[in-house]
């Protein structure tokens, strides 16, 4: 155990898989963890005067168990035997050959094909927070800095598997970001600007960071340095494929906060059986195309020129079916070029993967040739930067065997004709069977032993076997090695010489093949930069091919993007919902118009289940799809460029954080109010439903009025079941009433789901309750109560009854109750000149909490 303990001391924060013969063993606390995570048997063994826990699994099961350990958040150190136990006396030399963490892995079974496996780091300061993302499996390295909201949005978008930060900032970072990823804390000294610059300059072999756009972004630099320091700490020193770093520039992409990302169900549905937007749009042929599509969805563009270029490519692809089909077939063959390159640069690529690289290079060149011959100029321009890498392709074709094994030690990796000595030794090995047969024939003729056999085992090597009935015929020069019940085994000088020659040939073959394979992989590594650029171009083309396929399949239209303030959608459809309808059901499309002059806010009323929320999400998704370069589900769409998309859709308690439905609602609304711009698209659904009716109406009215009067005049869809808000149209010129049509027939309702002008006066809540299956006795009682309340409506119209209010107000002049005194103090501290409407509502909510205590 002393060898194990020495190695474990070097990796105290890792679960150590210790190779012993054909097994990986774990000991002590590691064994307890492994047993629980992997559901394997936990035993114990004597360790001096005490016992130690033990759990293990066969070495060939590593691919099964390793992903489970990593996904459970374990940092796994793999300790291998570094020499052959057969040729070693005493303890076999062992050492850690690889350290895998949730955010640092090249293993295919740990990684998801169409998702990046990001390692992230956070550099915290009071004013600016830096963040960095690295996927070691692809070499993508990104960095950014901004406020808490922006960093939260990036964490939500990129979903890192592991996050690193300084031990000194653990509490504040956990509190701010509510982290769910696996975390690792490093010493504060490593979070230093000069040290970070030194690491980055050394990694990229440059003199300054000016070319990467982060030279003045100190927190982003520190965050990037933290990642490189972490790789150094865990001995991941082979990182030549990390060639550059890119800044995620907030000004280039549409702002979508973490609430919007969740509410629009871009990457995952709240319903287990439901689809997300990416499920509908992702028809990419390659894993790297799928990963890039996720990036595009997380970061929609604000650059009209790039958006329009993508639309043009999609249009050309749709109009050239044969061309598109041929290109798609080749992109499928290219596969995951990004991750193959990374494996080659770190010498983790196996012979079978080298063959995949050979196929990918051939397919890339076919794509290049097809595009160059195409009459589609914009596609020809896309591939001008493709590097054919013809020398590399030729070398792989000439030197790599067809259908090579996965493991190099299985042999037959290098083609015949590459190395003369290798060919000779292979001939020697191949002629061995014939030589043995000739020897056997000679010895039978010489001795007259007709049943003589030549066999092999690991103890004696090659030997001659003679049955007892022929023992007297054995020549004197044969050397007896073993006596069995019915036979004896012998060796001869000739047989031993042959064996030596064969064994040394086999050993020499392995040495030569290993050397040649190493040279081949090193040669591949010289093309890393070119291959990465090729991968980026092919991934982008793959995404646009996916857009073309989806747009044609689902009858999408090409949107017009301009710099106006208008949003005009004709016969728009929800891209996800329409794919989940029954075959015979038709999606009810709707028209929609918003601008900042005539119709800034559409006040949409209608009962629950009528389709208000779907209409809101549909509008946001159409804008998002347009601004990533895809066609959209509509007859036509004219979209004035949007720079921020905000949604407040749905409601749920965040009990773990001590937040009620209403508090979550107000926090999301506050995020919208505090980040508005003149190019924003705001979607608000059922604001105020998390509190009492009068409070809810007041809050909804106040927020709608603020959005109307605010100088940004953001385009807004405001869905509500408070029909009292219909009165706002008469008071505010840019608020227009709409409702989602419902028909009432024989005391039943039919949802038409068509948007029409005018407000709705009915919520039809009891009808919805009836549809949900509530007992008839409850429905009948509810109808009676509703009629009774409606009969009192006239009496309750005067909400401005000052005498009533005076009788119910609390006097703040003479207070003896300590709670009321606390409330008075809270109110006196408010600066009425600075407080916003939403902040005022939040303060009211705080006061209500105090009263409930």
C-alpha cells in the first residue's frame, strides 16, 4: 500500500483508479464513493493492524464506469502500470497517466456529441465580473466580462460542466449565481492579472493580447488565466490545439436574460415529453454543426449584414436541391473533425480515429470541389478559406492501413511498403506457419512418429508433443520439458531458434509500428490550425444546411430584417407547437403588428388555455430564429432589428431560494424594467396573478403604463386575464386591445385561438375548470357565486370611496405596535424621487411579509 499512498498524496482531491493486474482498484474513502456511485461491491482487506475498504472493476469496463464517476462530479485520476509485470521483479512501476474532471475530458463516453463540455472560470470583483469557457475536447476558448445579469445569462447559455473560482470568493459567487455545476476552488494567488497574462502569452506564443480583443478586459484575462492554471495544476500539459481565445462581445448579440432563456424553452422543455426549439431546428449532419447551432441559438445576432448573408445562403440551398443533397452527404462523412483534431494534438487519437480523419479530409475536399464548381457565389465565397491539406490526406492514404484496429498494439496499423524492415519482419512472421509445417513433416519422416504435433503455450513457448506409445522413438538430442499422463513434451535447438526469431520479430514489429504511428500523429499535429479552420467552415455550412432543410420541410418564409422599429408578422405560427399537433390538426396562424408610434403595446385578453402564452412565445421565437439566420414559421415577416428579448411567461415558486411565485414574477419583471432599450421586444404574460386580484390589476396597470410612458417605448405584448386593463386603450394612445377569440355555445366554450381586435370581457375560468374535470357540484356552485358577485358589481364600482379608505387605513401617527413602527421606518426611508414603480411594488411586498409574521 505504500506505493498507492505515495500516489494518492499527490492527488488528494481525486478519486484514484489504481491498476492492479486486470483490475482498477479503489481504496478507503475512494472505495466507499466508487461503491455508491457505481453500485459495485465494497469489501475490505487487511492493512497492517487495521482494515481498509476496497472496491474495483475489470480494466475493460473502464468505458462503462468512468462516465458515471465523472457525471457524479468526481475528479478521476487513472493510475496505470508503467511496465510489464512479466519482465519486472518486485513492485511494478505505476503512475497517473490521465486526470479527468467533469469539465476536462476527451473520452467519447463522457462527452455528449452535440454539446460542448465547457470548463468555466469566474473572476469576481464588485463592479465587473470576468468569465471564461474552454472545451478541451474541441479547443474552443471564450472569454467575457460584465455585470451579474450578463454573467448569469452566459452561465445559463453555456451550461458549463465545471466551474473554477478563488476560495476567497466562494460565498459571494455561490450566493449570486446559485450554481448547480460542479465547482473547484483554487488559491487566490493564481487569480492574478500579471500571472494570467503570462500564461496566455505563453500558451499562444505571442507578445501581447491585442489581437484577441481582451487586452483591456482585466477580469476576462484573469478568468482565462485561471483556466490555464487549472490545466497546469492537473497536469494537462498537452494543449497545442488551444490556439486562440475569442471575446463574447455583449454588443454583437441579442440580450436574453436567464429568465428568457428558460421561458422560451430554447434548449429544454419544462414538459418531460415536450420538445424544445433546438429539437425542431437541429437537422445538422455533424456533431460540430450541432454544437455550433446551440451557440447560435444562445447568441442571436444584431448584425444585419451577417443575418442577411445567412438568409441568402439558406435561400440558395433551398433552391438548389441536388447541390444541397450532395453537400449534406459529404458533411455527414466529415463527422466530428473538431474533436479528432484535439485528440491528435494531445496524442489521444487511436488508429481507427485516424481513419475517420482520413475520410473527413477526403469528404472536405469533395465539399470544396462541389462548392467551387457551383453557380452559387455566396457558397463559393464561404469555402475559399478551406485548406485541402492534400499532403496530409496523401500521407494517411499511403501509410495507414485500411480498417485499422482501435489499439496500436493489435498490429497491422501501418500499410505494407512504408518501411522495408517492417515488411521483412511481417513476411518472416507470415512464413512461420509454413516453416513449422515443414519442420513437422521432416521430424515425422525422420522419427517415424506419425502422431507428432508442434504446439505452443505461454510457459514453454513452442514444443513437440509425443504420445507415450512412441516415446522410444524420440531422438537423443531432443530435450524433455514436461511429462503428462499420456504424453511427453520436448524442445529442440531448431525449434528454440525459430521461436526466438519469431518473438524478436513480433517485438520489433510492435516497436517499428509504434514509432511510425507516432510520426504519423505528429505529422497530423502540424495541420491543427488549418484543420480547425476547416472544421469551423464545415460546421457553419452544416448549420445553414439544417436551416434550409427545416425551412423547406415546414414551409417557413425568409424574413426581411431592417433597422426600423416595426414588427409585422403575417400568419405566424409557433415552431414547436405546430410540430406536436396531431396529423389532421391545423395550427391556427395569427397576424401581429408592433411599432413605437401607433401600436407599441398590444393588450391581449382572453381566458386561460386560449393561446395567449403560445402567441407571446411564438413571436419571440420567430424573432430569435430570424436573427440567427433561419427562415421563420410565417407567411411573411418584417422584423425591425431587436437588440433585447425579454419574457415574463409562466409562474413557479422558487422554494429552495425562499421565493414565492409572486416574488419570482417581480424579480423577472424588475430585470426587464431595469434593462429596457428602444429596440427591445417585451413579452409579459399574466403579470400580477401571483397575488390578490386588486393588487394584481394595480401592478399590471402600473407596469403597462410605465412601459408606455418610458422614453424607450419598447415594443410589447401584454397578455392578461384582467379585463379591467382594456380601459387603458382609451387613456394611452399606443396601447391597443386585442383578444384571443372564444365561442360560447350551449354553455360550453370553443377555443378559436384567433387573435382579433378588441378586449375580452370574460375570463371563462369556470368553463376551463369544467374542461379539467372538476365535479359538477363544484361547477354549479361556482356559477351561482359568479352570478351573485356580478350582481354586486355596480355597488363595488366606486373604488375611490375615500370614506371607506379612511376607515381602513392604519394611523402612522400614534403607534404602539413594534411591527407597525418597523413599517413606518421602512416607508420613511424611501426616496420617492428615485424609486421606480417595480421597486415600489417590491417594497410593498416586503411590508406584506412583515405583517404576516
